[in-house]
């Protein structure tokens, strides 16, 4: 009789559960490993301080002819060596257990602390017995002989309580130390995760802003070509080829936060040349040559909304000629990008559409208060949009902008 499907997969499920438990145990050990060195250093400090205290107190009592009140150094050292694995085990259990929910976890935490502290006095008695036997001393030289184990709870209760109290305080200090360190690590990890999420959000935000440009620009350029198809088909064909080149550059630039200034102006030139083919008798453009440009990096597509706005609002409201000029000026560690366009006489508005809002938001996200954007009348019948940003000579990694990344 063949086994049922449930019986067949049961071994695999059991094996999978064993693997999960092994992975969880390995993760727990990995999390505890950084605390191991911290707790070991703390326990060495406890050993040294207890030895110094016991030796000083015994020296004072010996001056008064009172001997064998405090255990010898070798016995106390052996006591701490015995308690070390118990201390580590209790700390590991306390960290793994946690404190939430408090009503259920607190009693177990108290039990771990008390269980460790009550072992201190028996560990010292055993250490004394072993150390004196190793040296071959008679039993009367030790603080407690083996018969003392039988009378421990009846005759040595005050000493046991004092020892337990002392090591309980030590345990609490150790637990507070490792808990504080664990809390610091969690806060640090939370801050790193928060910073990573904030960077991811900023990246997504900037990408969304860049994606707004593609349909907006494409919509306007398609209308430009549409107007040429009937009147000048060869020019329309040329413009389609140029539009393909423009879209290729648009997609490439849209994948990067920053681009070279020369590439940005080459993209702007291509766009303005497309517009100039439609308004050949009205539109004059001026863009600085690549040789005259400083070696700098700028946010990708940051000038595109400004030149598009200059075309739309410069030509609106009149039938006269329009001049659009792009200027670049680098002074010290500041880069100024200006787009100037002539406007109709008496026209006061320069436009505040999606493109201008896009530029303002991107500058705020990437540079914060280190960037400035103005769009206002520069002179009579002349409008100027100006971007002032830090001069990034070596790319965005040279001067890290807020939320920026490598292109």
C-alpha cells in the first residue's frame, strides 16, 4: 500500500522545520556574539574589583590579628571562573527572552537573576575546598570544609544572603549594560533603516518628478510636428528623426539624477532646434558652446521645463519675434543657470505650470536651502528664470546633495 501524500511530505516538512530551527539558533548566536566580548570584559572587571576589595579588607583585618575572614585570591578567581559560564548563559537567556509582555517576562527575568546570584556562595565554598586540597593544606585552613555543605542553610544563611545580594547587584549591572548596548544597536539599526528608506523615498520621488517631464514634453513636441506635416512634410520627417533622438536622450537622462552640464545643454539645444523649425521666422535661440562650459554636474532635465516654459510663454500673446537665451555662470563654488526670453509688451506673467513647480520641488529635494530658484521679469519685455546651485565639479559624490545619488 502506497503512502499518502501527507505521509510523503511529512519528512520534508520535518526536515524544513529542523532547518528553520537551525537557522534561528545560528541567528541568535550571531546576535549574541558582539555581547560576548562586552560581558567578558565586564566579568573580568568584576573579578579584579572583588579581588582588590577582598585583599584590602583582609589586610586590614590581619593587622588586627583576625585571619581567614575573606577567601584567598586563588579561591575567588576559581569562583568567578565557575560562575562565568552561568553568567553568560543567564545573559543569553535574558536577551533572548526580552521584556515584552512585561507581566510574563519579568518573573522569568527575576528567576534568572536569583538563580545566578544564589550560586555565588556555594561556588566560593567549592572553590576554597578545591584550592586548599590542591595545595595540600589541612581542612582547618579553609573557611568551609566539606561538612559545611550539610549545615550551609542552617548556620551560614546570613553569609549566603550577603553573597547573593552582592552578585545580584552585579548581575543587574551586567544586564543593564548589555541591555543598553542592545538598545543602542537597535536604535542605530533603526536609524540606518530609516535613512535607507528615506533615500529610497527620495529616489522614488525624484524619479516620479522626472517621469512627469516625458509625457509633458512629448505632448508639446507632437503638436509642433503635427503643425508641420501638412505644410512642410520633409521638415516634419526631419523633426521626427530629431524627436526620436530627443526621446532617446530623455529616457537616458530620466534614469539618472545628475548629468554633465554639457549633456544637459546638448539636450536643451536639440529641443530648442525642434521648436525653431516650427517658428523659424519668429524664434531665435542662443545656447553657449560646449567649449565655454565649466566642468560641472547638474540635476538631469533641470533646464528642460524652463526652456519649454520660455517657448510657450514667450510666443504667447503676440506675433512678434522671440529670443531665448541660455546662460551659464560659475563663480567660486556656485553655478548659476539662466533662461531668458522676450515676452509680449505688457505681459506680466511668466507661467507657473507643472514644469516650474517640478523644478522648485526637485531643487528642494536635492539641495534644500543650498539652492535658489527665481522666475521674474529681468527688464522690460524680458523674463528670466534662474537656478543657483552648488558647483559640483566631480559629480554628485564630490559635493553630496541632499537625497542625491551617483549618476
